[in-house]
């Protein structure tokens, strides 16, 4: 089953331990992960379930391709890493 991992930085501020989920897309995986924790949902996605600008996702070591619909496919061995994006200079 796919695994979702939130960075230690996010875990310090939100209750978001790693989880395994049954899903075939990133969106479905996140919906399951957020079902028990609305605070994490509000931090990661907006009201239309689009990834917020300050969040970056990696799926199997690659940057998420579809930031709007979160339709990137998953395999049973997939790993999703959720992290806060860095910006500035």
C-alpha cells in the first residue's frame, strides 16, 4: 500500500505521523490521510483540494506533476513525501 510521509518540520507543528493508505492517486491517498485530521488538510490543500503554494509533494522521488487535481498515479509501493516548500533568497 502507498505510504505518506510528512517531514519532521511539519510533524513538529501538526499531528501527522507517516501513514499507509489504499489509493491509486495522490488525491485519494491524501483524502484518506486527512479523514482523521482536518488541521493537516487545511495546511496542505485549499478549499478546492488544490495543493497550497507553500507545500511540495514528491511521489516516488519525483516532484508532483499535477498540483491542481492531484491525479498523479500511485502503485502499491509508492511513497509520497509532503514537505513545506522553501523560498526566499
